[in-house]
C-alpha cells in the first residue's frame, strides 16, 4: 500500500489479519501530524527527560512507544507481509 499516494494522515493494520503473529500491527502517521500529538501512555524509552517541573518526550515515533516490543515478533511477520504484498495487494 502506497500511503503517500492516498495521502492519508494515518494507516493502520493488524499483523494477524495477514496471517502473522498475534499482538503485532503497524500504525503509519504523517510526520507533521505526529509532531503535534501528545503521547497517550507513558513508560519505556519514550521520555527524554523528567524533572519535578516538566516531562520532555522523545520525538515521533519514539514518543508513542511506551514499552519495548518483543524482538522476534516483527521479524516473524516479515515473510508473511512480503507474500501478502505480492499476491493480494498488488
């Protein structure tokens, strides 16, 4: 899917809908939209600095990653996404 050609602000899909592992998905967002959005959950490496007065968040997309993903899960999805892209989405 060419998200730039359809000029969407966001594009979302779930990994298990393309026969990948459960619990994984993709959220695409335009950079200028993401830069103006506050994080909705906190934790992990999304915070650059914290004081008693303020919290400074990382820039997008890191500010939206409240917890680290399990490392094998994205790699397990890659072969299925490539196969799906060749057959159903072309």
